[in-house]
C-alpha cells in the first residue's frame, strides 16, 4: 500500500443537475487529497452532462462517462470498472460527505487490516441542504460495537447501512457488484452478501448526508416486492446463521417476509391506489402470518374500492 493510497469515488448520476456540483465539491474539499472521482451519467435528460463536463475541465481528478439509461446498479457497476484506487467508495449524485469522511476511513483501514469494509451512520437532510465551507471537524474512529463485526443476522433483521457511507479495499473488488434487475433494495442485497462473508467496521460517526426527496423512488410503489426477493434469495444461499454463531429461527424469518409483503401492499394501496395488486401482496403476507388481521383489512378495503370504481 502506498503512503497516500488512491481513493476512487463512483458517482452514479441521473437527472441531478441541481445537486451534482455540490456533491462533487464535497469530495474535492475533503481533507484527504489523493482522490479520483468517476461520474457515470446514466442517460440523464437534463444538464447533468454539461455540468459534468465543466467539472472535468475544472478539476484534473474528475472523470466523466456516459451510458444509456440502465439504472443506478448498472451505473455503479460501470463505475467500478473504471476504478484505479486502493480503496473505493460510492456517493450518489445528489448526496454529500463531511470533509473528513475519507481521511477517517483511510486511517481506520490502514490501522485495522482485519477489516475490508468500513461504513458508518448518515444523516437525512432536506433536498435544499448545503454544506457551508470546508469543515475541519474530525470524525470519530470509534467502533459502534453493536453494528460491527459479524452482522449478517442483524442485516436480516433490518439493520440499515447506507451505501454512501461505505469504503472498501480493492482486494475485494471482484466481489462487489449490484444486481441491475433490482429497481430498489440493490444496496441491501449487496450488504447481505458482504456481511454473510465478512466482518464490517461501523464507525460511530456521521459519514454522509442523504437528501430525502418527496418523489424518491423509495416512496413509489413497485410491481415486485424487491425486499422479499432479496431476503429469500440470500437466505437460500447463506442460510439463517451468522459466522459468529448467531442464528435466526425460521418462524422469525417468516415474520420478516410478512413485514416485507405487508409494507409492499401498504404502499400499493396508499401511494399507488393499485388495489388489485394490493390484494395480491396482502395475500402473500398472509402466507407468513395466516392469522394476522391487518392484511385482511387492506384486502377488504381494496375490494371495496374496486367495486366502487366499477359502479362509477
């Protein structure tokens, strides 16, 4: 490893003209300097390309690539093929980092060779949030012991780690990929694969600012229950037992699948008014908790709405 390891940052960018410059500047203004920034324009229809090209002209370490719109997973995978760094990170085109994020993670990984992955907490901010200047604050390198180590079972239980807080070593690069068939939960799928095979270090610190948008894809109903898909296929591959001996019972796991399907149906009903699909989702939820009452309420409400729609 060099005295000043190169850090690669992959930015998938789709129609983020309002935020991309601030995102890139939050990397440029890091207290750590040996960084390459790789922007992957995922077929944007706004001025993302123009802004990116201006950033390339302004900063020697910004590199720009464009692809046909294929989704965030494809963009991240494409970016990974361009990386030259000893350590690699992801930052979405509308999110931000505090100024000492990279320095803290590099120092941690350099001093703790037993870890290949280091991540941390994040803060949800409004869409108009701005970082004012280059902060000199120091990010703690103390581990959150509850979220560090072998945490595969905790991931199955719903422990959430945001991908924009991650830094990992190049030696595991071949194991890092995102499933482009998943419209959402692609990062959760990656985390399950990582934590099934590796210990992770979770710093007790805020490592990123995540913009919460009212029209986020997370708030839109999908035609598939991606959360349940990710859970079932990873458990089929890795089982319900963590490498530290912790284990989840089959009945407990059924509860997680119930939650996934119920939440999917809830979103279909309230956000999409897709009543037929809501019924199907809630019937799936009942497979895992046959005596649950609430899914039946949504089934009856959906049937009522469908009957009412026919009469009008």
